[in-house]
C-alpha cells in the first residue's frame, strides 16, 4: 500500500498527542508522523524528512518573521 506522504512533502497538521520520547504525533490519512519540538494541540507546518514502513518523521517549518 502506498504511503500518504513522501520525503519533502510540506503539510499543515495538528499535533494530536505526544509520544513517550517527547515527539509530537500528527497523522495523515491514519499514517503516523513524528514531529520533534511540538506540543499537543499545536497546529504547525511540517516538512517530511524520512518515511519508514509504519511511520514518518518530519521537522517543523519555521515561519519567516514579518
């Protein structure tokens, strides 16, 4: 089954929970994405940095200062 994300994808997500190691957890079509440096309830723009068989890892994309 193809993954709903690929490396380099940028998405707007809401962090649904925080994993045991402290990374935020977001989901895209039920597929888990770990996002370090985020908190539960936070809505952030992310960039996928790695896709594994059962999950992905992403980084928070910083918004430019205006």
